[in-house]
């Protein structure tokens, strides 16, 4: 009867029937009703008691209580609760997924709520950023917000988490490069193992240049300038932009000097085809002094990145 009233949105009527305050399910349903009515201060009071005394309904109560805190703008308290729950040795899988999703949502709402007031001031703490990096299902917007703010913090505080992220095959390749650049800028002198597209690289930030300060960047651009800049300045600029994307994607992979002309030809061809510009392999062979087979081999590598 009470559950049916709640499903129908008759929260006030349901509340009038939920009087057994010693029953944890009653406490949970009262919490649901207060949230449904938008009475979040009442819901917070109800949730505090329900959370402290819940057993069978514990995870459902926590979920509803976090929703309440989010609606009240008590983001830090909601985040603390979610971090505490997600750090437990065991949590049922469906609630782990639910809490990870809630964590992302709370952080995003916290960011949005403070953005206009605090502009570029620090919104996420180092602990919150660490949790984002640990979250396997973190959405991209939240991840890159966190990385942007990590530049203002001491990355050495979360080195073990960074180490795990860089070596994990399922973590985003572009985010890995941004993490490496932050460590370069902060002059971290430690060795890391970095996985990119099935290959592993040894990496020490103190010995490495930033992505676009590598010799290969300027070297490949020179070939593109000779082959494109006068003939098609717009396509040349698009090729430079794609080159930057590519170098960030594969960093810290090294491209050797005797490969610069092949990579330039490959990018020229690949970007031209993306723009539906007809181009002949024979022309590329003449412009860049390379073979069609070399270009085709590199195109496969570019497509692997696009599909990852």
C-alpha cells in the first residue's frame, strides 16, 4: 500500500502511514518521501538517523542521502561519504557502479556551482582528483577538468595513483600524456612504465621534453611546410593540428629523424582524405621522397588511434 502511494507520487499520504520509527525500512521510505516532496532539510535529518541505524537498507539509504546532500549543495559532505563507501574492502557491484556515477555527478555539479564565482580557482582537492583517476568509468569531462586543476597542485602527493594510471592498458592515452606533461613541468625525477597501444615505455619526466617541444614535432612540420604551405595553407594548418593530436596520442613514443618525411606524407594523405580531397600516392612519393607502402603502413597506425 505505502509502496504503491510512493510510486504514484503520493508522498504526503505515504508519510502519514509511516509511523514505526524503529523499523529501518520505514525510515528509508520516509527518506524517499521527503526527497520526493523536495523537502531536503527534512530528508537530511531523516537520512542522518536512517544511515546510522540501517542494515538491510544501508546502501539504498546512503544513495538517497547523497542525493539529498547534492540537492542542498552540501557537495563536500556528499563526496566524503562516497569516497568512504568506495574505499571499503567490499561493496556490492551494483552499488559500486551507482556510487561511482554519483561521485562523478556530485563533482561536476560542485564544479559548475563554483565556476562563475571562483573562475579558475581550485575546486577539486588532491584527494578528489585521485579518486577521479582511480575511477574506471569516469566521464571525460570530469577527467579533463581534474587534470586541468592538477597543474596547480603537487602531483607528487598521488604518485602511486599516477603510476597505476600510466601503466594500465584501459586508461585513456591522451590523459596519460597530460599527466606526463604535468610531471615534466613539476620536475618529478622518478621512473614510470607507460602503456600506449599495447607497447610499454620507460619514462622519467626529468629527462623528457614536453610533447610539442620534441625535435620530431618541428622536423615533421618542416616537411609539411615544403609539401603543403604554399599550395594549400588551410590543409597545411589542419595537418599541423592533426600532427599535434597524434604526438599527444603516442607520447612518449619516439619518431626518428629518418621517419619524419614518411610521417609527414602519411598525415598529408590522411587529413586530405578526411576532408574529401583527392590525392594521388604517386604525388606524395615525389613530394616526400617515400614509398606508397611506407605511407600505407603508417595509415594503419593512425587508424588504430582513431579506433581506440
